[in-house]
């Protein structure tokens, strides 16, 4: 039996109840959990936006929304146990999420194919590269979730940078120091039209440049359209130091978006 709207409503309620258990008396904990809960809502909205633009069937729209709903479900347990969102200092949040879903039998109402598509999309939403050995339908959903996720992560960080001078959240910044430096390897990645590696990050500026480099990993024209309309690159660039190297590197990202459109 395939998933339907009633299943989706049930899963949204399950997710809300699951997340509610991670709220505590600590305001820093609660603002961090709320950030991830709002991010999930944003990714679901992006899945609907992209899915509509790509003319997905109602069945595929339901699947897409379920993928968005559960893509970061591991983040809540990760933060509760380790106090960080940095996978290298804790564990892979995608795999942690899939284990949580299995333990709670979240996908019991799905058929075998649906379970596979949802699990694969979640498993590969945060990897450096997309696996080559999957069928086209599986790859489509992996790409769709990766795009929807990035489109909301940009919003999360831009909103955060606006209020950062009032409230620093170390979990959001993955513990990187806020000093004026930036790393040549991160600049080189942008200049070469590929996205920077997390292990090359040494400062918060590197992290911002990494975020801009994500445009090189987008898959669908509506995703590029959203980046341009929402002015994501410009808004992150505005928080970076003014330097010739940064301006030249970021121009590669701008040019790539224009070419794809």
C-alpha cells in the first residue's frame, strides 16, 4: 500500500511529539532545538516548492515531504547526547536519524520501495558526493532533498548572522573562531568551481565561504532560481571581509548560478 495524505498527517504529528521531548528548562538548548525544528519546516516547504516546479505527482510530493520531515531527525538526539551538530566530533546525524526511525518503526506504513527511497535520500543528504550505483528514481530523490536542505540552511545562517552580535550560538558555528582570516584551500575550491571540504575550515569566514560554495552542488533549475531570487550569495558575502581574493572567489559562484539559469 502506498503512502497517502493521512499517513503524512500522522507522521507530522509523530515528529512534533518526538521533538517536544528534547525541550528542557535551558533556554540555549531550547533555542537550538527550535532552530532545527524550524529548519525541518523550511526543508519541507522547499520540497513542496521544488516538487511543484518539477511537476511531481501527488504521490511523489507526499514522499518528498516525508523525506524533508525526517532528513534531520537525528540532529535532536545528536545535540542531546553530544552537545554539538558537528558530525566529526559526534556521529553521522543521517545514520543516527535512520536508527531512530527504525527503533520507533516510523515507516511501518510505507511499502518496500517507499522505505528504500526515503532511507536513501536521508542517508545521502549530507554526504560529500552522491552515490553512482543507485537507480535514477532513487538519485532523483537524493538530489531533490539535498537541494531543499541547502536552500533552507542558507536561510538559517543568514538569519543567524543578522543577530549574531547579540547572541552567539557555538553549535551553529560548529565551534569555529571568528577571526578575520580565511584559508587558501577554501578560496581555491570556489575558484575551481567545487565545494569546500569541512576538514579545511579553520575560521567562521571559511564556513561562510563553504556555504557559498554549495551552489556548485545544486541539481535543479528551480533551486538556482530560488538562490537568485532570495539573494543568498549576496547576503552571505555581505558578512565577509572585503578582499580581492574573496570577491574573485565569490564571483565564480555568482557566474555559475547565472550559467545554470
